[in-house]
C-alpha cells in the first residue's frame, strides 16, 4: 500500500471527525486501558456523583483528536510530540462528539506543525480543549532548509 505524506500546510486549515459515544465504547476503553473507575462503568455509583450518570473516559474522548491528527490533518506520517488537554465538560453515553483541529503554525524547514485541538458535544459545548505539536516523518531525515 502506498501512502502519500503531506509536506505543506496552511495556517487556519482545519479538519473534523464526529462520533456517537456508546456505552460499549466506554466499556471497551475500560477493558483496554484497565481504567475501571466506577464513574465510567457502574450506573448506580455514577448516578450518585455530581455527574448524575456514567461518563466517558477523558482519554477516550481525546482519542478522537488523535484519530483526526493521524488520518486527516496532518494525516499519515504525523508523529505526536506533545498534546495538552483541558477537560471542560463530561461526555455521556449517547453524546455525539466532534473533534476539530486547526493549523496554528507550520515550520516547513523542520516539518513541525502545531494545531489547536477541540472536542465539542452535540450542543456545541467544548468538552476538551488543547494544543498538539507533531512532526511529519518525511522530515525526520532531511537536513533543515536554508533561509
């Protein structure tokens, strides 16, 4: 399979990906991550908390950002260097979430890109906010361009 890696980006360029978070997603993430906090898995316990119900793991929600970065923008060949995350609201089973990434800076000489990362729910409420820094693998073995 041949994959073409992008080598140029435009400030302000953006991409989004939408998903409905299911209870099965939450249970599967708990099994894979071994994060079995009852807030995610025990309906009765979760209903007794400030959230009044089960919520998705923050890292499950943030995983949608990773999906956008790895498959859409910047896409194949992108290697995570850093990601900040601020969890601003809970995500419940049945919520529709949309991850959005926006190019903030692009250093073509070094192949490094910074993107604003956000996840919204169906009410357009921000549930995760952050910034990602990546390098494109095509630039890892190149000599920096002269100015």
